[in-house]
């Protein structure tokens, strides 16, 4: 048992959402951070080498679901040493770690970046798009604050030709020095013989000025499935400002669609987090998605009325919840 | 790891059941208590306040199933303090705790109350009907033995109207003083625009006379889905009598159906539990459901022969098993 | 928490497979040992008696799956004492333990015995065929190295007749003395009224000569479903030879089909395992299945091209991976 640490996040919130005439009122899971249950450990192999494992599963605390019914977050074995980290299994792609440049740290309920990445069908966000199956992941040590993160995900298409279609690739370059964190991330989905590769990149940065941390990112998504020939852009900027014992989080972002402004989406958030302790945080926030006349990015309330999609409305979302880490 | 307690119940039994010509012989899970695996913990927040979490999953020890493939029992985060308990997530409704007034303590294999509640489609029993998704639960502290338990479950119907259909509500008033435990429980399923609300209440009590504990309950179920306009009644009474190192459990109950005696069901049990230790209990018992000519409440053996329902037969059930808590 | 030990195996590998024109390249789970997460414990009941429980779930480290989405390995409660072991639940049949006579110890990626047992649809192998639901299992103590293992699995067919169809039975006789291990295993699937019982037996042995351990087995499979009237035979032999800090594993086996040599399959393996520590092992190996003109036993690469089965080709499989136990 001493070989295993059981850990996780229990996060639930009360949420109210509105989209056109649709309203949502209810209790949801994973507002500030993805609810999870994990098992991890490491073994010293000598000579500075370690064996590591992580088994981490998605939870839906509001539902009648089991451990990982909604899937696994990470499942890998790895070796770590002076050379860096080499892991095999389901693992985070570099895109997951762009939550460092997000004023809400990748909150599924409150992040404009995640809302806009979903609208653009981008994989670079701190959500499920950046968890790769069948993956080999290498992470370098830090060289004066600079580190490299590379991952390859095999699609395991079991055919005599076009076997690399839907393979995925991720490359991340990160820099961390004192108050500054910055990163360049690249992710690609192989199109194989049938279509162009989906290519994405993001440049993100965060700087802690003391009175506030300012964060932002710019990303491009090219040749998303179903949108070949288009290159969409997402920009977002935000700040985290200490206020009393807690923090105010504010962010604004825009999806600038290649197809024209009718396809643009804007999103902004105002949130407050209050740490009751190191492990327990209360949070509340309001997020709005401002849809173009031909988009329908919503969060809590559905964008369908009587089975038909409704376009161009504001999606308003208010949440109040608690996150407990263990 | 010190933040998490791993706990659970491993309960399996050999069972023999008979219903008309149908016979069942096999190994089942969860005879005395629902098999489960859980993870829980608490954190002291100061000022008498605590943060709590519980993640508890259903197991089927006889089957090729995972942790919570059959669902979750409880998944919540809560704050507890002088004000009481306030939880968010999937939680027990007050109806779950009526096992206190049941001589078998809510045994899924041996409780007449559970058999009759199933026959009446009541949600007030110590089974899955009293686990509410998307719930906000408040439990008061004890005021001289008296406490209140209130829960609201959001259906999360995501529409522009009739959004509260299938929301659920539970209210419990409990009294505990020395040898006496008593409780009044109310549960309701919102009918919305389409049908009447399903309304249920139960009055239960248990008294420990020393030589025996006598337990019983009376409950009503009104406007169950598919039976609008009817109010069914369930009465059950039982006793737990110390015998040697173990205990004899006996109970009898009756579903008194509004539609007439053809729809009545009677159920009784005789069981014996023997504690091998504080954590390990051997148990055996015989339960019979005595069906009215138009009912078919059975437990181990199926009530279908060649695909057709068979009505009005006795359901005989014999079990012998072991429950291990950890 | 002190009542529960959390344990498991995290095993992933990179694999390359080829079958005719089909090629597989990817990351898989469970090369050397089945990846798993388990929870177990025991309680001293006095008088030399113990209560035990084991809850052990299949993991797929390469996939987006939860704990036991792929099923449970074992889930049981048991009593153990001078009389032996008596368990109720999902448990290993004796056939699981024939990995003791396999030079790869029952590696799913590298064992000729497992490949040939799959080709013959035998249940006697260290895989899922030897995990029985709804089972009562008795294991005797060792009498001078000799022990008995008996299991009965109820199918729980819930009918008025032919209820024992698909019940399963297993009997194992094992002998262990110094360098010698040997065992006779018998397993049966009840055919009921509709077909003959599927009957299997295996005689296996291993002897540690110091410079090498030699292992082998002979088994028969009679009246497999869909092959009534046939008795197929599997023979396999192998050796484990210490080499440097690691071990070389070599094995060869043949399925001798009753229907003639067109239905035969041969399989061989050459593998190397290197222990980085007691708990972490690197492994690599090459396994080939040599199919008869009418068989198609493959491992990593699919045996279908454009949806049609391809027969009679070699299945070549190369793996390199890491197993970490915790």
C-alpha cells in the first residue's frame, strides 16, 4: 500500500444557464477542475532513475456513474531520470498545459479559452482533446527554465494501407523564469490519404506583476475536419487579481473565424475564488458566450429547442461551487 | 494518501429461489448489505468547519463488472459545521435511512419492506430509489435527539418549459433518544405539466426492549407513474432477538393496494445473522413473497416463463452468505 | 484504511505486428502481465481463521477506459483456515494457474500456450477463459506439496428446465516440491440439453535445473462449441535461462487439430526480461504464429483485409515494454 497514493479532486457546483428560451438549473460536476480519482506511485531504481505510474479516472459527481465510466484522464507507466521523462500509455498532450496561460486555469465552467477552442474544434485546450491514447511521451529536463514536451499517439488503425490516419502529434516548448511563464505548443491530427492534416499552434504567456498576474494566448487552427481550407484564430487575455483572502479572475477571448464574422464567437468571464484551506476552494463566476449569427457555442443550457439548433444567441452561465482536492 | 480512506463492503451469498416452475440457484452479490467500494475523507477548515467528500460505488461481486459499472451510491462534496451538513452531488435521500425501522436493516435479499416497496414502485426504501442525482442536501444538527434532513434533486431537463418535471424532493424528520428511534419521511417526484406528482410518506419506529428490538413502519404511495389516482399502503413489523452469539430477525409486511386485494402482496422473512468478528458476519434467511392473483413480486427466481409474466405465485427465497466490511 | 491494500500492475508496451499485408504499430496494455488495479484485505477471526476479500479490475492503460470497464479479474469474499480456502464470487479457475508451466508465465503478448488455447477455444489458459462468475471455490491446504483446487460456476439460467447449461466446473491437482512443480487440470462447460459438455484437461510441469528452468504442458479440448465430436491437442515446451542480469525465455508449441493438419497452428517465442528492480521489469520479445492453411490465429495485426478473413499466413509480433507492479 505504501507503493500507492490515492488522490483526486471532488468538485461540484450549482449552475444556472440560459440560451435563448432554454434554461438550465442544476448540480454539475467539475466546475473549477475536472473531478477525478487517481492512483499513483514511484519506485527508486538507483542511479537517479525512477519508475512512475499514474492511473487517473474521470468522475461525474452529480451522476450515477462509476470510476472512469466517463473515461480515463491518464494511464501510464514511465521512466524518469537525468534524461527526462519517457512514458507509455494514455497521456496529456502539451496542449493540456496551456491552462497556465488561462486566467481560470482551464476551468471547464469558466474558461473563455476552452469555450472558444470547443467552438473551433481545436484540440489545444485543457480538456479531453489534449488526452492522447496509445501514446509515447517524452519530456525533457529543464535547461535554464526551458523544457521540451513531445508526444506521439498511434491510432492503431489495423489495415494494410493508410494506417497513420488519425495519428496525433504534439510538441511543446515551455519557458519558466521567475514571474514569467511562456510556451509554444503545436498539435496535429494526421489526415492520412483522405484529407489534410489538422494543424494547430498556440503561443501563450503569463506574467506575475505582484498586484496581478496577466495571462493570454494566441492560437490558430487549420484544416479542422469538416472545415478544410480554413484557418481560425483564437485570442484571449485575462488577469488574476488578489482581492481580500481570495482572487478575482477576469478573461476575454475571441474566435476569429476564417469564414467571416458571422462565424465569430466572443466569450468573457468574471469569477471569484476563495480558499477555505489549502485543499478546499469556494468559487463563483459568470461566463457569457456572445455568438455570431451562425454559431451556437453554449455551456450549461442546450442550444436546441424542439430538436432544432438555435444560432446566434448569448449563452449566459452562472455557477457557485466547491472544489476539494485530496 | 492520509487524506483518503478506502472502505467498502464485500458481500456475497449462495441463493436458491423458486417462483412457480422457475428455479434459481447461484451466487449473488449484496445479500445483507450493498457491496461497495468507497473513498472518503475530511479536512478541518478551522472554526468547527469541515470539508468532506465521499465517492462510493456499487459492486457486483458475482459478475464481470468494474467499479461502479452498476452505478454510484454516493458522490458528493460537503461542508459540515455547527449549522449542520450541506452537500452537493449524488446523495442519499431521507428514504434511504428507513432501514432503521426494518428488522433486516434494509437487506436487499431479506427485507419485506424492500420487496413491498418495489412491488408498489415506492422510492422510500433503502435501495436505489433513494439515491438522488444532481442533489443539494441539508442535514441539521441534532436538537435534543431531533434532526431534519432535506434534499432537492434537479432533473436538469434542458428545455424552455416544464423544466421541473421529474425533479425530486425529500424531507425527513428523525428522533433518537435512548432505546427509541422514530422518523417521518416524505418524498415526491415532480409530475410537471404531464401528470400528478408522485407523493410518498412513511412513519417508522424502532424500540430496543433489551430482550428484543421491535421495528415497524407504515407508508403511503400516491399517484405512482402509471397508477394515477391510486394510493397504496405498506405496513411492516418485525423484531430482532439476540440468540446465542447471533441474532434472529423476523419481519412481516403487507402491500394494501388501492385497486383491491388481487393487487395486494404479503412478504415475510426469518433470518439469522452471526458475527464472526466486528467486520465479518455470516447470514442465512428465508423470505417469502405471497402474491395476490394479479401481482408477481419475486426476488431470486424470474417471474417469466417462456417470456410471459406469471402472476399470483409464491416467491420463495433461501440465502446463506457472508458480509465483510472494510 | 489499514484494512485495505491497494495494489496492481501497470504494464504497457510498444508493439509491431504483421499478418499478410496488415500491419499494426502502436502502444498496448498488458504485454507481460494483465494490467490491473486491486483492493484486498484480510481480518483475523481467531482460532486460525481469516476472512479475506479481493476486488481486482482489468485496466487498459492505452485507452480511454475506467476501472473495470473491461471487466473484473477477481471479486470475492472468502474464509481461510486449517481446512483450506472457501470463496464466493468471481474467481480464478484452476486453469488460470497453468502459467506456472509456461516459459512466459502467461504473457498475453508472448505466450504460445495462450495463442494456441485461443485458436482451439480452450478455457485452460492464464486468460479470461479461466475467470468464473458466480463461483464457489475451494482450495485445500498443501499435503506434503500436494493441493487440490475445485470451483463451480453457476450460470444462473433462470428457467424452469435445462438450468445447468453453461455452468462451469474446474478441478486442479497441484504438486510442488523443491525444483519440481506439476499439475493436472480439468475444466468443463455444461452443454445442458442442447449439446455435449465441453471437456478439457491439461498436464503441466516445470523443473528448475539451476542453469535453466524447463517447462511444458500437454492438453486436450473435447467438444468445443461448434466443433462437436472433435478432440484437439496442444503441446508446448519452453525454457527460462538466466542471462546476465536478466532472463531469456523461449517456447514452442503446436495445436494438433482433430480435423487435420490444415487446422493445425504452431507458435514460438523468443523473449528477454530485464528486472530494473523487484517491481519494475523491462521486456522485449518476438512471437510467431505459423498458421495452417485454414487457420488465422493472429495477435497484434488483424486477420481481416477489407472485411474478409485471411487464412494461413504467419502472424509476426514484436514487443518492447515495461511492467511495473505496485
